[in-house]
């Protein structure tokens, strides 16, 4: 009787999520983008140092990183009960990214909840009039407040969803939006293979804007395989699956650089990001990633392109605290990403 009750609850949970998804999709189908420019592009930034280290895109890593679960709600689990995720990523010129997520497992309904904030601070920027006179200072920022929930639907398959309120503030110019993410995760019976499908940023702008702009819609598929007799796992992630040509191509610039448009094979590879994790005991992991389109877009003809597209990082797991560091290479520059998962009660599983 109790088991049947739980099955009905889970089915109802799935139906509610599906209805919300269809409503948002129907209302805002005119406001989705699969290529070109979109507003709120900060939503595409990695939420955790783990994702940064694995190439900037990963939705299927087998583990207990709450930052990845913040990006893909279907990875929320009972093992993440009472955890807190904090992420800090400093960019250039005083720009800072902050991420915060707290979770709670509701045992009665077998649902894991999460509440978080994804915040990008651009620092202080001087404002001037048309004549160049100083008229003050603005403090632009973007943020998304999100509410997530996940539960098992059928054995080995988990469904999760995130509802987001999005706000951009650029001095006199402000905008708001609502969006939704839907994620599905399949974990094999032997816990060695995991597949995830994620639909991100289905929604619309709200407010008084006469021209509704496009949100950064994304369709992502990820697969992770953990070796049975070796402390290593590999990930393959394909994102922006709703658009064929995933690269930026400027024919005028290409002509000046004597380069051609990407081939059909290059277009296939430009959707892929490769990641690997090496576990040293139970406390340390080393992470490596390669983002193919990042290297393709950043490489410059007849110049040294170094480690474009590559990323790396490491994690240190203590009894109640998990530190993660990630860095990515961009021409001669790189940035640092730090995140921390803290177990508010008990210890990590």
C-alpha cells in the first residue's frame, strides 16, 4: 500500500513537471534561440569548479558534487541531504561570479529539494553622457534565483527540474525572466555507467519590454563511464544539440585569415567536450577536460595557441568538507574557479 502510494506520488510529480515544461514551452516558443545571440548568457557559465575542470560542460559525472547538481537537477540525491555548495570564480577587471546552493531531502515524499543563487558581479563602471561628462557610477550584475527538485521516477531513472527567476541590472536598463530546466538521469544497476539528458532555459522574459529577447536555450546529452577495476572515469558531453553549426564563423575575418568554414566533421566534433577523473584514494581526485569548440574558436592562424580548450583541476574530500579547484586555458590567459561543498550534518557518503 505504501509502495503504491509512493509510486502515485512520483508519477504525479513527473506529470506536474511535464505540464510546467509544456506550458513554458508553448508560451515562450517564440523566445528561444538555438544560434546567434541571446540574453542572460551568464546562465551558460559553469556553476562549480568541478565542471570547469572537466571542460566547462558536464551533466553526467558519477559522484556527489553539488555544483554539478545545481546545473543538472536530476543529479540531486538523498546523499546530498543538508549540504551547502559555495562557488567563487574571479575574472578580470574585478568581475566576480558567486554560486550558492543548499539542499534538503524530504524522506516522506522521497524528493530532494535545492534552493540556490547564481550571481555575476561586474564591479563598478563609470557612467558618462554623450559629451563624455562623468554622471556617476553603476554597479551592473546578473543573477538567477533557482528552486530545484528531483525524485526517482522508475528504478535507475531519476527526474529533476529547476525553476529560475532571472534578473539583469545594467544601470538604467533592467530586465527579468523566468525559465525552467528539465533533467533525466539513468544510472546502470552496477553504478558504473550514467547517462543524462538536460533541457535548459525554456522560458521567457517578463515585464514591460515590448520586444521579448531570446533565452540561451540548450539541449545537452552526457555519458560517464567508470572503470570497474581502475580508479578512473571518463565523460563525453554533447551540448547545443538543437543547432547543427555550433561555431562562430565570420566570412570577412575568415577571408583575411585565409581560413574556411568548418567542415561537416568539424561541426560534429564542435559539440563535444571530453572529461576524465582520476581518483587517488578516497580523498583526492584529479580532473582533466578538453572543450573542442573552445579550441576551435580561440585558435589563431600562424600563432602559438598553447593549451586552448584544455582544462584541469583537483578535489580534496574531507569528512564534512569537499574542496574543488578548476582552471581553463584561453590563449595566454587562464582563470581560477574555487568551490566548496559542506555537509551541515553528518559526513559525506
